[in-house]
C-alpha cells in the first residue's frame, strides 16, 4: 500500500524513538528523522516547508523532561496545537503514557491531533494501526481510550469538575469539598456552588447519586 513519505518523530527518550523508527521502517517510510525537543520539531517542520519538502506526519510525545535548555514549546500538546493552527494539513499522532480521557479529549478536540496512541505493551502495534488509519484520513484512538469521544462526554468537563469528582471519589462530603476549595483558593468554593455543580454532573451523566456518579466517571476513566 502507498504510505507517508516523510515522517518526524519527537520524543526525549531515545529508546522510544528507536521503537517508532523500527515501525516506520517496516512500513517502508522513505525519510525518517528524530528530535528530542519540541522546539527542534517545530523548526524542522517549518524549514521543510520553506524547502518545499514538507513532512507528511509528526509522531510526538506529550511530556518532555525539562532541562537546561529553555523551550518555546514545552510540551507536545502545545506543539500539536501550534502546528495544527499553522499547518492543518500536517498529520499528527500523539504518543503518550497519559491515558486519562480528559487529556485525550483536549489533545484530539482542542489541539486537533489526528490520533492518540497510548504507550505500553501494545503501543507499537497501535502506532502501526494509527499510521495506517491516519494515512487513510481517519482518526485513531488506542482501544483503552476510545471512550474519550463518547457522546456522554460531549459537554466539556472542566478541570474544576474533575477536581470535584476526584474529591468525591476520596470520600469527601460536599461541605468538605467546599472547605478544601476555600483552603486551596479554588473558585467558586461556596457550598452552594459545589452542590449545584455536583447536581449538574449527576444530570449530565444520568447518575442517581454521588456514589453512582463516581462509579460512572471511573468507568469512563475520567478520574
């Protein structure tokens, strides 16, 4: 089958880069290059466009360990969002250990990645599948995160919502959550605000009570 011609791999762990490169070699990709910094990935993509030899595909991690070198693009998520805004035709696969559905939703819906693959035992197999699907113009999600685009999550779940859900899962009462928010300067922190938010979350997820709500969001891997 025909395939991407030119691919850039961005990850700060050389062993990960080599694993992806081995996959790309089996797919007979003609030109493969790798970088360890998001800034380098951005610059290579920009230069390739100026040279009229653009990359077809970027495969990037999301988290990069900070070191002495200051980065304009400190994470793969920022890199993806920036590149998709400038060059929407560029195909991008996120490859990350992060498997929380809220993160997946952000990367896919806001940053506009074409695929999200979870690192792990079957990561390289799924990278192969993702490359093939993205080449055909399809989106791809690893099986364990396919619920990320579930219609139940069609209304955006905010970081504030996630924090409430986490505290509920830890057994805190609504009053205790309000007190925790007040202590940690999280707003709105009033008891009435927390109660209203929990009620809305129960309605959204069709939960009968807070225990049921926690069970649902855990099943969806939101927390």
